[in-house]
C-alpha cells in the first residue's frame, strides 16, 4: 500500500499569503495543520516499516510467512552446542530436542552401565503443512553401548529399526523430518561408525 | 541509497520572518510552504518504495531470485506440495509450490517430471515422498523420472510398498533442471527392494530403445510402424505413450527382445512416442515427417 501522506501535504496552500492582499491569518493555521497531519501519517508509516521491516543487523522472526524465490548464499543453520547426557542405572533417559532452537543437535552420551537407554523426543515442530528436518549427532564416552529410541511415531528408513545403537568408537548422525507438526516423523541414519 | 528529502527541506528559510524587522514581502512564506510541500512529495515517494520493496516480517516476500547472503536460519521450514492420490502417467512436481512433495499411489506406472526449477546457477533440491495409502494391500509400482537424470546408484524402477508405507527420493539440479541428480533415500518398508533405472539400465534388463520408424506411405498422416529393441518387453509391463498420454497401441511382432507396433494418429506434429518397460523408458522420439528410408 503506497504512502498516503500527500493527502494532507497536497492541502498546503503554497500561494499563501498572497502578495498585495490583506490575508486572513487562518491561512497560516490551515497550512500548519496540514503540515502536522502529513508528518503524523509519515511517522505512522515509518513506524510500521521499522517494526515490520527486516533488519540486517538483528534477529528477524518471520512468524511462518513465506519467503519465495530467494537464492541463498553463505547461509547456515543454527547448531546447538554439544549437550552431555548421562544414562540412568535403571530405566531410560529422556531428552527433549527443541526444533525451534536449532536444526542440528549434538549429544555426548555418558554410559554408566553396560546397557544404556536413551529416548529423544523432538518438540516444537513448525506446524502442519510445513516441512522441517533436523539432524542429531551422537557419540559415546566409553565402551558401553547406547540404545537410541525416538519418541512419538518415528519411522526410520531402510534396514534400521526405530531403535539403533551407538557404540563407543563411533558417531551416529540421524536425519529426522516431518511435514505434519511431528505427528509422523521419518528418519534415516546418515552415518554410523 | 540514502534519503534525499533534506536536499529540499534544507532550503526552508528557518529564520523567516526576522524578529523586529518589517516584512518587505510575503514571498518568503510562499516559498517556504512550497519547499515543505515538495519535501513531503519526496518523502512520500521514498516511503512508497520501501513499502513496496522492503522485506516484511508479516507478509509473503518474493525475492525474485535475488541473493540472501549470510543469513542464519532458526526454526525455519519449507512449503509442502500435497498431491494426494495420483493416477498412472506423468505427474508434474512443481518446484515453485514446495520443497517437499507427497503423493499416494496404487499399483501402477508413474513418471515424475519436475517443473519450474529456479533460474540461473542455483542449487535446488526437492524431496519426494510416495505412499501406499492402502491399509490392506501392497502396491507394486514402477517409478520413473523424466529429464536428463543421473542416479547415484544403479537401480530398477520397480518398488513394492507395503500397506501404509513410504519411499523417499531427493532430486536436485544446479542448472535450471537441464541435468538432474536423484538419490533414493529408502523406504519405511524394511524388506522392500527399492530401485530406479540408471542410464544404462538396471541389473535386471535393458531399457527399451526405438531403433526405426517407418510410415506406411509417404504421407505423414498414415500410420507409422515403430521398431523397438530391449529386454523383458512382453507381458503387461509394456506401455506406449503418445505425446505423454498412454495409448493402446496395435502390436505387430512382439518378442521379449523386440516389438513392432503401429501408431495411427500421426498428424502435423509434434508426434512424440515413448516406450516404458519394467527396465526403464526409451528416449522421446518425434515421428513427424519420417520417410521410409530414414529412421531415428
């Protein structure tokens, strides 16, 4: 929508006061009023641009509005610092993975027993009809085995079942994705050592 | 580019009228009001340009293939193109509609054709999810992709999807779709054998090859005989497409390694013929204008 301040600025009488005429001082007041109204509109429009415009030097929240046809160059995604998780001596260690924080999450698994169970549950998927994917990188600290399970309805592709293991010498990277707010989550194992 | 409003507003005489001095003319008042008005006109134009071209947090923004440099994405997502249940034949996947394309299938033959790849030297990728929506029967499908395709591994195009299971592919291009790379990610059915034809054919046979085309006479409107070689070309897996529409062709000699069939609806053109079998598809051949001494 174009600027509308000229609706008021066009009312300024630029021929006032007239030369050689006894001018009514109301003309000054009318002009000052038009000037003030035009400034008010300009201020509102600039304020809207300031609050609604994207700024190159700040975090911008697009609130799930579409960016159409950009070409991305030198673009990256937020990766979360490595989190250390310890297994329990009995039972399962549950961890929430918040998609809204980052799309790459790293975990060091501290195994305290011979068999260690961890369940990861991704939360805050972007909503239905929005495709999102994230990666989970996991490694262990010792020679015990970590058994990884994903919460909700998570289906891994290929020969991997929903439960995989991470041994002490390697790193496993999972890629998970969903297009229905996490109701169904698909995944694949990108690397397993 | 900085605002130029002040080039005008700086001309406003802010010392007029002078205190204690009799006014010799009212001209200065008029000139100041004129400059104020011109300043507002310039301001209005600049605001309008910003309103039209600036990226806004609350609207859809079309970047027109301009570069966004050094952004760090957080909590981002991509558009989804939901095709629903699709029928046999050629299915367009419109890149501009989404990054993630989903469809449901029954048993049959499907050729996916990606359209509207971004222009210029841009790496562009989509992910395709094919689902057997049936809750009671498996689906045996033949999945092909049209275009100049390079597969990351040699595969055949036959897939078997269990009830409510999915298969996924990644497709990408860097040259507006002139060349397309495809990687099969896998299936949620752990025991399925998922495969796609490679350029030289999969391990189970040779894709069909149109070797000769002969019109019945010199007239382009007469039926054309199409000679095809390949393997595994008998049975129900054979499909003939005329201008991308599957037709019921009249077959002459048919063996496992060669076919002769007749296309009778040749006209001024184009007249694009394509053959598909379980081992892949032939290249498109325009049979318009061939004479009995020539061939593809």
